DNA sequence: CGTCAAGCCCTTTTT
DNA sequence: GGGCTTGACG
C-alpha cells in the first residue's frame, strides 16, 4: 500500500478511496481533512486519472499552495500542473481564456480592489447627484457585493427593490456596472458572477469544462456562497464526481454571503451521496476539545457531532483578566518568553484576535520585549500608496480603458494637473465617447484647458506610449524599474531625504523583489499574470512558516492552521462577540463558530485573555467578560495568577481615575515597516538584535530588528516611553552600551 | 495648483 | 487615536 494511505485511519481511507460519485465529508476540526484531500488527489493520479482532469478548490491561496506542495511531495514535480486554486483564481484563469465569448469584456480586463470599487461608486453618486452621506460608498459596495454573491445583477436588484432607498441603490448599481464595463474592469464578485453567467449562456464553453474536469474537490464547503455553489454544481453536472469537505461549526463567512445550506442540503442535490464523518481529532488535548464543545453546543443551527480524541487530557485552559490592553500584551509576552526559555519555538506560538486593530497593542508588547513576530494579513503591503501607484501604472499600460488607474497616476509625480483640468478631460472623454487615456492624447483639442495643462496631458500620454513600447521588451522587474525611473516617481521620492521617503523607496525595491520572485516562479512572467497575482494573492499567503516568529492574526485568518500554544486576546463582550453582531442571534452564532475555530487551533495549551479596559477610537471603554468564556465549564479553566490578576488589582482599578489609562506612551509610526526602515553604511555589522544603545535625542533603547547589510542595513529600536524609532545607523547618533 | 489645519467617521472578519 | 475629506490661504 502507498505510504500516504498507510497514514490514514479507516474512515479517512474510505473518503480517499470512494473516488466515484458525490461524497460529502463532514470533517471536524483537526480531523486530518487536508491529509485526506491530498491523499485523494494522489490516489486519483495513481489510479491513472489524467492530472488536468482534476480540479481542487480551496478558500485561500495559502491553503491552495500548501495542498499543491503536499501533492507534489507525493506524486513528484508532475503535480505542478494540477488545477489547485481558489475559486477566484480559478475563475480568472477561465476568464482570461473565455471572457470575450460573453461579448462585453475583453481578455485584458483588470481586477479592481475594494477601494477602487468605492471610487467608482463615488463617481456614480456624483453623476446621479446622490448624497454620499446617505449612500456611503462602502455601504453601497457591500450591498452590491452581497447581491452579486446571490447571483443578482442590477436588473434583478431593481425588480426586487421596494423602498426609495433601494430603488436609488439600484440606480447606482446599474451605473456602477456600466462603468466597470467601460473600464474593462471586474470586481472580486464579478470574477465569480461573470464566470457563472458565461457558462450559463455559452454551452460550448460550459461543455468544454464540464467534460474536462472529471473529478472536482472543494474544501471548506460550508463557506461557499450561492455563486460558488452554482459554479461547482454546473461543473460537476456531467461526471458527478464531486467531493466536498466541510464543517458546519466552522462556517465563519456568512457576512460574505456564505450559506450553510449549501452543505446542509448537499444530500438533496445529490441523493446518491456518500456521507463520511471524520470525528477523530488528532490535534488537540481532551480539555481543549471539551472547552470547544462547551462553546459550540450553545448553537442551534448545527448538526450535532461527536468529536473525540485519543490524546491525553492535557492542561487546563488558562484565563487571565488583564487590566488594560498593555497588560494583556505583557502577559502574552511573559508567557511566550517563558515558553521560549523552556526551548519551545516562537513559531509554535500564535496570538489570535477578533479584529485587526487589536494587533497594535500586542505588536508593541513584542517590540518592547524584543520577541520576533510577524503579523499575518491586516494592513497590506499592496495597500501602501507608492505600491498602489506603480500598480496603477502597470494596470493602465496593460488596459488603457482603466480610467481609475489613469486618474490615480496622472498627477504622480506632480505634473500640475488638478481637479479643474481633470474635469475638462472627463467631459471631453464623455462627449467623444473615448477613454480618458485617449482624451489625454488629444489634449490639444480640448479648448477649455490652459496651455500648461494641455502640455502636461500631452507629455503624459507621450510618456505612456514610450513606456508601452518597452512593455514586453523588458523582463517584468526591469520594466517596473524603468517605469519608476522614467515617470519620475523615484526621483520625486529621492528629492527630499525624509525617513518616510526612504521607507517608500525601500518598499518600491521590495515590490521589484516581489516581481523578481514572481518571474522566477511557475508563471509566464507576463504583466497580465502578475497583475492577477497581486490582485488575488495577499501577503496573508506568504506566511513564511520556516522562520522562528510568533504569528499574530485574526481568527478568520487562522482557519485551517494549528499551533501548540494559542493565545486568544480580547475575550470581551462587544469585541468578541463583536458589538455589531449583538442584535442578531444568527450573527451571534457565527461569532460562536469563530470562537470554536479559535479554540480548536490549539494543540497543547490555550490561553484566553480579556482586558477590563480597552481604548477604542481613542475612547476608554470598560468591557465585561465574553459570554464564550462563561460558556466553558469552569472545570476546564484555570485563572492565571500572574501579575495584575487578582481582586486587589481589580479594586484598585475602580479607585483609580480611568483616564490614567488614556496616556499613550507611544509616538506615532506609520505601520511596521514604513518609518522604521533606514539605511546605513559604517560599522553596521556591529548592530545586532537585542543590543542596548543610547541615542543622543531619545536616550536609552534596545535594537529590536536589523535587516540587510552594509548600505542596505535597516534597523529598528525601541525607546521606553517613546516607542519604536527607525534609525539610520550611518547617521543616527547612537552608541552601544 | 498645492499646502495645511480642522473636522469627520470610523474597524468586524477577506477572496 | 488616526486616516481621509474639506475648505481657507499662499
């Protein structure tokens, strides 16, 4: 028997070997579903199934990447060719081939992220003369998104609209749709929606993919939305070999349109389905599982299951009542340090939280202590201004209809083109039914423009033609470098030597590095694929597990992962469950499932932390303990008696003026990297993490991060009471002490 | 046209 | 507490 089969238990093996017909695997947390999925793929290949007739769909790129790696480990390099991807990247791949069959978009479409979509919505509001206070772009975008996830286009939405507000949203929706088409741009939801529409309308294309994919596997099926449901159903219609894996208790994307019914009703869709329950947990101790079960059993909307383990009972779940978020962070730091002294790896520890905004306080704790950490997800590299600017140049060069990108870069660097000139340009473009790009090349025909603006537009379009001429001639990283130099983006940043500009230049270099990695990876190295890559692959996906760092992330991001030591921070009513869910029982249940996901990430030891006082929006708020802690039977819990835990502290809290906690000890810094990066040339190799230094201005401090060497060396140091400062060792007035 | 300060609303989670 | 828009001024 094959090695990968030997490792499986009887039930898992059954799931792997049942290759024909629909199969539903109910996989409890930690029951080895990834092993089952990879073994099944390997088994299919072993049985002679052609590799290009297997389609595996996951929810995150990270999961897809991991599965690909594991399949390759079993079947060898040949496994590279397999279709393992997220729904979204699968759809892009299909659309790049087929989208012109729909007759609306062309293959060089670009993908708009949320902020770009909101800009479009703002344009719609302006044109329709709607108030952007009443129709908040982010809110309207949410409505449109949910609607598309329900497979509703604007026409359907307009039919269903009852009140005046909805009717107005329907108008916005319609104009929004038209504008995306004009820009030859798709939003995230379109990637799925347009694919399904295309397959529905175009039977030739549908047949092609239906017959191609003989075996379809879908991971995290409980998180599929209606469009995704339709897509899998259509693709599986001919061969009926559809294998879905999921766990109702881990459904945490209802707010994104995920519908638990898809998994609950799978049997109705496929009456001949084989149902397999994976109930043995290999991950956690008995006590951790008990705690998780205590919480989840309070949900009504679920299918009871019996998750069990042969693991020993283990340690009790440790709870801690922190005074404030700084105390909470310090508790985590103390305990991780302790674990590290006992030879546990930093990378075996994870801190999970409900909202990204919680990462700040915890991050500061790690910086103070000099503990290496990395934040997964959250504020993204690709959202930095300078990065978005280069991407916009690439997008515009790739797709000249993209007016959003044009408007982003037209005055970057400053070319003296302002709002008034842009207004005339837009009017001209609309009147002549041409793109902004074409309008700018015909600026001399626009009478209202000042001579200066006319020249600026003409020079801009000449520059773009020049850049476009180099596209394809140069390798991608070189092309990006060329853009940065020719446009003057780089020169503008290098003009004024500020730490901020230095950081931006460093970020741009890192972006070129991303392009270099991309070219080396398994792609065609084209601008098209690169743009798709950066639109769909967030830095969440490059969680470098090999280096020894504590991982910080939301519980959503943590799904599918496991860690020996897990800290869940912010177990407070209003934060978790989040205040915005408190009014609605269904949403509370989703929060509870999220808690279940969080708890079941832990293998050996779980810490549940809560803070009595927390500052939210710069306001101090006092929170009570999360109901989820109360739901855990106290026999599984043990209150930590570390510093600041006892009643005496608690009483002291009430006698102290609460504003005392509002005092911030940190100076402002812009993201982890932005202001912290500097370069250095002299005696740089002398600096190491943990070095105590004295700075002429800031006083005593500790080096917490050193990156690069020689000219490229970047360092970060923390100064008590001042926070983290970025230092250019070359210029910084620092001495080792 | 560009800059700066005051005031706004906000953060739930992500492909 | 902070990022973004707005409006006054140079």
